[in-house]
C-alpha cells in the first residue's frame, strides 16, 4: 500500500511540475509581448500629443508618418535582436516546431 501511495504521489508531483513548466512558458511569451508594446505605446502617445516643437519641425505628413513609423520599427527590430541574442526568443517555438534534428541525407 505504501508503494502505491508513493507512486501516486510521485505521479502527481510530476504532473504539477509539467503544468508549472507550461505556465512558465506562457508567462514568458506574455512578458515578451508586453515588453514589445510598452515602448511602442510610449512613442505613439508622444506623437499623438500636440507639441508646438513637433508641429513646427515636422513639415509634411509623410515626414511625420516616416518619423513615427521609423522610430517604432527601430524599437521593434532592436528588441527582437536583443531578445533573440539573449535566447528569450526562438522563432521555432513561436511557429510550433520542435527542435528535432533532421535525419542525415542519403548520399
């Protein structure tokens, strides 16, 4: 009876550990998404305000759009590069592919 109770306890611990690991992966993805949107929200809010300097120094709507979108693009590319090099982002994880090695090609 003790062996069965210990086996059930070990199986339950394994299940709880697997669920916690999956939850950690989900929280990691949500944190990365939030980190991407935080500076984008700040830049968009800044350009949405009516500052006199901004109105006087950006002469055309094209320049305004290029400046606003350009800064956002630089932020996204910078964060993507930083997170990829740090190992937080693996594109294969986002695409749902596993890291299984390919079989060798036949000569």
